[in-house]
């Protein structure tokens, strides 16, 4: 759940509920965005699980919640729940990379129109958004440095937007850029940061907020470099 974008308080609550369903009423857990500490009882040692890679896959979060509910109502046994969790963990993304790029491109065009861009700006936004998001996915797979991938993707978006406007394909440069970078904006991170802070998880909330700030800074820096050069 934590790797798929769930809030830390939701992860802790799910672990506690599943532990209670299996008779571990004295279990304790402490979750941060980069690690999980869990102790099943006072007589056993705590276990630490390191979270290295984080992405967004709310389908997995929903499936784990479903397993937790069924385990709590005794619809499934702990062994069945364990097998189901293994299947969920091994499952890949429900949507292919191509579909993700196409969706990001279409969303970029829609955002451009929503931000009052003209009809001539929609096609350039679709092309810029698709190119930028595909660049982000490719670099993130190769380098594993999320902020560099976001900076490079926003730079590509800004560069293509400038070229399209110079060629007369688009009219309003700012509307094209704003619409195209929206698929890169860390909306889920910001939402989870606020929800964790409201739930009293200050460490997780501040760390997620810092990550969202750095992501937004990387996106803005990439666009700023293009605007400064051209």
C-alpha cells in the first residue's frame, strides 16, 4: 500500500485491523514514507521493512483494503489473505505505458482548454504533454532519480512549446505549458501530505510535503530554463 501511494495512517490502520483479525491485539506499527516498523507482540522482536520505490497505483490500495475487510469479517482465512496479498504485490500496473502516455497527452489538451487556451493550442499541448510524460517514464526507469526525470520532462515540454509557437502551430505559450505539465504535478503527494498532517502523522506529512515541494521545484526549474534561454 505504501509503495502504491497510500497514506501512512491508512497503512497503519490496515496493519492493525489485520493483526486484530488474526488475534494479534497487542501489535504495534510505525510507518513513514520510507519504512515500516511492526511488532506483533511484546515478546517478539520488531521487524523493519525498507520502502525504496514509491509509485501511484490506487488499484492495489483498494485491493489490499478489500482483503483487510474480508479478513476482519472472517470471509477468508489468514492463509488465503496471505496468498491474495502475494498476488496483489506481484501484479503489474493495470494500464500499459502506452495507455498512460496517451492519457497524459489527452489530459494535457483538456487542461489547456480548461485554462482558457484557444483551439489552436490544444494540439500542441497534447503533443507536448505526451512527449514530456514519456520522457519522465523513460528517464525514471533508467536513472531512478525522480527529480531529474521531472526536470528533464518539463524542459522537453517547454522546449517543444516554444518550437510550436514559433512555427505558428500554437498561439499562447503559457497556456500550452501550463496544460502540458499538469500530468507531472504531484497532486497525490500534496493530498496525502495534508491528510497525514491532519491525522497527526507529522513526520510523514512533512516528508511528503517536502517531496511535493521538490517535485514542483523541479518542474518549475525545467520550464524556467527554457524561458530564460529563449
